[in-house]
């Protein structure tokens, strides 16, 4: 905590006048216990206010004269002037109090605006930090994925568009050693609401489809690269459009892309 900035913020004056919320007052009390210099500043503010209250008290010449008589032992009667006079000391004191309260009001307004700006800046900073962290995370994932796709152990299977979407295209990068299939669905159209893409590992003779997973959160994934487990002896891969949650068997009328695994040389 920057103590000088905290003292000059005006929050201590608001604390002395009881203008803070209960939570803010507890926070100031905690700071007073931990920082003697802040506690000293509060004491000085209280002394200044006491002096101001004394200065603004009504002028009482009778009481002053009685005090002087008692000290001097004067028993004579001293007549006070009876003419009416303006009590400028009292007026000045009350005017000072009024100016102080007006100043405190504007100080409180400025303090609230400053607090709002500070909270907004903190929110923006937190959002920026999250964006930086996400960008670093995405960069690391992209770097790892690029290394995997360049591996000599990866088989690349292109999937061509079928009747429901002839312009569609996808690629399966199949790592048979790690039993993983990386699906690049960048060229697949956005699925309609309530529908999801489902990836199938296929045996061709006889045709035997096995689901290896869904391309979940397709709209939210910017890279459109999905990692699925595939321990099957796949001869082909296909992607169908299915109801949300997937299906036990593929809907061949909604077969978007299909491709066969090239035979090993």
C-alpha cells in the first residue's frame, strides 16, 4: 500500500466525519492498526476539527469577564457595554464549518468517482491478463499440435464432401501408436442448432461404424481441431451430422465427409 497516496486520497477525513460505509470504515480501522503514520494523520484531523469547533463557538464576553475577575480578585462591578454588536467570530466560524462540509461533499463525490475508475481499471487489467494467458496457452497448444502433425508416425486421411454438403472437407491425422485421431474440421459448415458432428471409424467389409466422439463446442473452437481417442483398426473415417448428444449408429443421409485410409506401401 502507498501510504502517502492513501492519506492524500481524502478517505481519512471521510472516516473522521463518519461518511464512509460500514465496510469502508472497518477497512480504515484495520489500516490504522497496521500503520502508525496513518493513525497519527487521523489524530491530527480530529485535533483540527476540535479547534475549528472551538473557533465557531458563540462569543461570550460575560463568561470571559467573570474569568478575569476571579483571577485578579477584582470585586468591583464592571458594566459591560449594552450596545448591540455583530459577533463576527461566530459568523466566521459557522461559515468555515459550512465551507468544510461543502468541501467534504465534493471530496466524497470525487472519492466515489476515483473508486469507480479504479475498479474499472482493475477489471480491464484482469481481463487483459486473462487474454494474455489464453493467448500463451493457445500458442503452446498450437506448437505441440504442429509437432504432432509433422511426426512421421502420423497418417493423413482426407475426407471429401458428400451429398448433404459437397463443398465440405475435413482431414483426419491418425497417430496409430498413441491411438489418437486429430480432426481438422475447419472446412465443415457450422452445424444447425441442436445438432452436432459425430466422427466414425469404419470397417468396410462388412461396413461396421464405430463412434470415436463428437466435435463438441464446434462454434466456440476457433481452430476447429479436435482430439479424439481411436484404438480401432480403421479402414475409413466419416463424419455425420447427428442430434445433440450423438447417435448409436450413423445417419448416412447426413454423411457430410468420408475418406479411406491409404494402404501401407
